[in-house]
């Protein structure tokens, strides 16, 4: 029990540290947020131009969810690359904590930060468009948000290993993965418009299910029990991906320690 | 059973040389293309000892310390810290150690205080207690208190080094790994760090592994000193013992610097009579 409390305190250390970093890099924070807001509004306006308010909602939900999942994935997958860049990677890796503590601390931060940022963007969207969310089922939406976070954290953990084993190519690869998920998951268009050979990829992307459910919750007020298989699938996916991600991360760490890739220079 | 503070047996670490030679395929085929940064090193450090390692640049000092810190895995050999295998029980080992390196490893935009708070969380020291200890240590190192809240990137290299030393000391590690802790410090701060090292030893019985390029410093604070060259220990003894070994019975008064030149076989025009050759063959290594 004391050991568990110690690990929880340590994982809070990662949250605190990252929010301190946010404070110190406030200029960039404002820039990212500004871009995020403008991007979401622009995408909403594409729908507005057609005069179809349903489409506006469809697009805005896509943009908001993609921003949220993108933050999760990015914060987790870039955590190693960031520490390497700062030069703190060896310090963090030799701390007397479990690796899972470090990973979960980073994920916890990513979720909190992602939620806060999405709320801010949502407020701007609501100010800008006269959106009617009167049909929305917010309870469903929150559950979907939580469940989908698990999967994206798992994916992030897997991607985080790439900068660990290849300091130069790794971060590039994580961006490719993120772009592929964007392409196949139906963020801004129905999957049916994708070329047939690409469609199978959409079935293995957790974002596909997340977006489908989020839209039915927010547009049609669908309750959780109508989502059945999608929700179950996404839950299982998340519960499976986190340990797999952590396991892959461990392998990557062993490899890095074998070949001497942990060090910042060399 | 009482464990030795640190035990290394036949420790070897090789790195793949990423030279000009060909692409990946060629490199994988050419398995021999490995460079031995640490080559079959064996030694034992007793609890409470201050053990020095000196040697030329690139001789393998930092690599050896990284192996002990669980940041690298040895290719061959065995390392234990108070009986815990650094590979199998790495988390137990990490509880016992802390390390100071030459390169400052901080979040550059965060202040010293924010960086140290992060360290306190990881090492499970209550923030208030951590802060008191840190302020005490930094105070003695002449670190201006008002700089505690400034981003670390604004501090001079020596000031950053002081923060790094405070970060390692306030956790009271049982085995303290100091990789050139005094490089870049002014003479007074250097003395103060040396005093801290002695106090860590006498007050909480810490065992200390210490590398430095300052020969006088090595002589004054280390009980025993190993001389490393090309990844191998070429000599291991007290400063007195090393001087006798290097003097080779000539009875001449040698400084530690003379000893360094003689035992590592480094040429130095300024010195005439070197007894190179005779004492080189792994003399004195246990
Ligand atoms: N991660 C790594 N990958 C490849 N080569 C490495 C790595 N770490 C160290 N080396 C090589 O191993 C050798 C020993 O390096 P090390 O840093 O241990 O030397 P050192 O004795 O600490 O030198 P200095 O006095 O300059 O600090 C060097 O040739 C270095 O290039
Ligand atoms: Mg070194």
C-alpha cells in the first residue's frame, strides 16, 4: 500500500511538471490554441456554406474529437522525444519508480490537458455558430470520451517507443501514424467515400468507432445501450492496447539500453 | 550477509561503430565492427568508500557509470549494488543510487525549484523537506537564492552544475555516482562540493564513485583510485600506492599528474623521465 501511494505521488510529479512546462511555454500554448480554434471554425464554415446545419455539427464534432485524440496521442508519443531533446531522459529513466508510473503519469496529464483544451475550443465554437445540441446525450458523450482515451493512450505508448529506438526517425514515424489515422477514420467524411482498398484500415482504427458513436450521441442523442458492439469493441481495444503498449515500450527500453540509445548525444 | 556496496565482475560494454563503412546490411554482417568502451573490468567497492576513477577522455568512465546506473546493459559480466543485480533488480538498484553528470540534464525553461520539485516527487521526498535541504545545500555552494525561480537556461554552467549536485545530494543516496561533478566550478565551490562528498560519507555512510580530470582532487578525496584507459583498468590502488607503482622503485617524488602520464602511457613533452612500459601491464589490478 505505501508503495502504491508512492507511485501515485510520483505519477502526479509528471502531471505537475508538464503543467509547469505549459506555463513556461505559454506563448506556444496560445499559438496552438489559436490555431486549434481557427481550424475548427474553418471546418465548421465549410458545412455552413452548404446551408446544412446537420453537416456543420458533423464536421465540428469531427474536428473537436480529432483535436482531443490528437493531443492524447501526441503528448504520450512525444514524451520520450521531448525528454531526449531537453536532455533529461537519463535522469527520468534512472528514477526509482516503475516505468508504468511514468507512462501513466504522462497519460493522466495528456487526458487532463486534452479535456481542458477541447473545452476551450468548444466554447469558441458555441460562440461562433448557433449550434443546437438539444438532442445531445452528454452522458454517452463523456463515457465515449473516457473509453476512447484508453485506446489512444495505448497507441501513444506504442508510438512513444519509436523515438526511443531511433532518435532521428522515430518522431517522424509517429507523425505518419497520426496522419494515417486521420485519413482512414472518417473524421470529416463518411468512411464509404474512401477507396475500397483503404476501407479495411478504417475498421482497425479505434478513432472510427469513437467518431461514429460520438456523432450518434451528440446528433441523435443515442444512449449507451444502443451502441452495443461498437462500445464493447472500443472498450476491449482500450483495455488490451494499454498493456500491449506498455509491454512494447519496455522492449524498446531494453533495446535502447543495449545499444546505448538512451543518451542524448550519441 | 553483508553485501559489498558495488561489485563489478568481468564487465564489458561494446557499441556498434556507426562509421563511414557502408549501409545497414554491411554493418549487420560485419558484427566484428564493435568498439569496446568498457573491456572486462572487475573491482569491488566497500560500503562507505570514496572510490575514484581517472583516465583520459573517451576511456570509458561515463560508460561504466551508466552501466552501474542501469542506463546501459552490459554485454558481458555482472554488476551488483548492495547485492542487487543491476539488470535483474534494476528498480531496487535505482532506489539506492543517484548520479551527477557533466552535462546538465534539466528542463531548460523550468526553474531550479521546478526541476527540483520534479526530482522530489520521483524520489518521494516531501516537498517541504526537499526544499529545506536544497536551500541548505545551494546556500553552502554560494548559489544566489533569487536565482531559484529563474529558468535554468538563464543560469551559468557552473550554477547549473550546483543545482545538479543539490538534486543528487538531497535524496541521500546510498551509492552516489559522481561523474565529473566539479568540472566547471570555481575553486571555492569545488572545495565545497568536496566537503559535501566527505560529509555524505561520514554523516549517512554513503559510498561514492567519483570521476574527475583534476588529479589533485582525486588524490585528496578518494581512498582508492582506479586508472582507466581504453576501457580497461590499468592500475588500482591508493594514491600512495599508485605513486609507488609509477615510481617503480626509483624513490622519486611524483605528483598524481606524473602518475597519470606514466600509467596511462600518455606522451607529454614537458616531462622527461617517464618510466613508461614497465608498469603498464595491468599492474595492481585486483
Ligand atoms: N551510447 C554510445 N554509443 C556509442 N558510443 C558510445 C556511447 N557512449 C559512449 N560511447 C563511446 O565509448 C567511449 C567511452 O566514452 P565515455 O563517455 O565512457 O568516456 P569518458 O571516459 O567518460 O570520457 P570523458 O573524460 O571525455 O568524459 C567513447 O569512445 C565514446 O564515443
Ligand atoms: Mg565522461
